[in-house]
């Protein structure tokens, strides 16, 4: 299929076929448009996500390989089990989304710079208010010490970012997410791009064509997403993960 870079206009225009994304840089599909809730919802339904930095145009991506965590392949290391016993965290769902994305933003800013621009932060907060963006939060007492957020509209959770203030707390958030999704018969976690951290958690690369086929199938299946109502999913003693 011919590769080309599309300039987006109104939301009614829609996205080009992800298979037309460039190979250099890998996966760049379109530029421009907006970060409205409807635009984000359409992007994730089609295996596309925004990724850019301040001073750059809004860029949309569908890379040739996708990092995917199969729920049954999530790797729980011995050290992570020890962390669960040591920290005895509380874990909640969708109780402080704005705080989670802010923590993700500032951790990335401190480490290597961030793609979570002010506009991106506001866009995902609006998506959360619209019911398509969700967070997992890890607590030590009343302190938020870890978490993650992403988009979920069907049986696939599309992860965006995670953070930790205590060692292993982002991994504990991912473990909690995996167990939550397994309990509700969901399919897999889209992690976007492979990296060594995700590989240690059990992520594997999936060709774009395979990923898009699986995503389309998941989009067509019914899924009751009411489990994203705000609630606590782990006891104060933190021993409810079953993996």
C-alpha cells in the first residue's frame, strides 16, 4: 500500500488507513487535526495514537510493530511479589485521574522530557470525563505512590503512561490492571512501543496487520465497561492479586 503523510482537517474527515503510515519515521500516519474527545476515540478505535512534543505539530502514529501484553503472559517476578507483601498497598480505579496523569507528566519531565504536553493532559482529562480514559492508582496510606492511565472503549486497554514514587509501584499498578481485565474477560493491553521495561513485564511485538485485525475483532464484541466505576480493588493488606 502506498505510504503518504496526511494533513488532518475536521473530525468528519477521519484518519487514513493505518497501513499507509510511513516507514521513516516508522508509523507516522498523519499530522494536524485536534485532540477532541471524538478525535481521540476515533484514533484509538483504529489503532492510532497521538505522540509529539511541545513546539512540534500534532502527530498521529500507527507503528509497524505494536507492543502487546497478553493478559496470561504478564510476568510477575519474585521481586514484585515481595514488593506487594512489603508495601501492602491500596489500589483504586478512577478515583483521581487528573493526579495520575499529572504525576506521569512530571516524572517524564524530570527523567527525559515528556510528550504529555499541557494540551495532551487536558485532552485526556476530558476523555476521562467522557468515560473513555481510565486510571489505576496505588496508595501508601493517603499518598499516591504509583499509577497508570489509558484509553478503553472495548475489550482492549490502550495504555498511555505510568509513574512511581516508590520502587515497583508502577508495576503493581500494571499487575492490578491485568487482574482487573482478566476478571472481566477482556482481551489484551496495547502498550504501543516496545522497550526493555515492557519486555520484562511480558510484552511482545505484534505486526501491525495482526494487531489491527485483533483490535477490530475486539471492537465488534460486547463489553460491559461498568467495572471502571470508581472503587477500591485491593484490600489494605494488598494480598488479592491472584496471578
